[in-house]
């Protein structure tokens, strides 16, 4: 599923999202992560977002996203939202 439109709408509304995504681990197995984030930009198939877990901006490949949940909390942008 393409989560791009939901992420764009969340960014335009300055709403937090909870994203579940997968990445390969050191072995051949995929590992799933769930993070609460602030969406800022989609570029070259990647979401650019601020991660509360890392306390920094991170990128997530859109095609690795499993689920997106729109959160009721809003955020004060740390930089320009380009969605």
C-alpha cells in the first residue's frame, strides 16, 4: 500500500503519525519497528520525518512502511513542512 497521501495530509495538518516499517537486520530476516514521528517531506521514495525515538530527523523508505496511524497530537514544526 502507498501511504504517501496519508503522510502528506498529516504533515499539512501538523499531526504526528505512528509508523510501522521493516528493515533488513544483520541476518536475512526483516525486523519491524514502530516509531512516532513528525512528517516533513517525501522525496525520492522516502519520508523525511522527525523521530521522537531518535530525537533527530530520519528517512524511511515508503515501500518499507507497513502501517501509518494518524495521532491526535499535533506538533510545532522544527523546519518547513514540504508536503
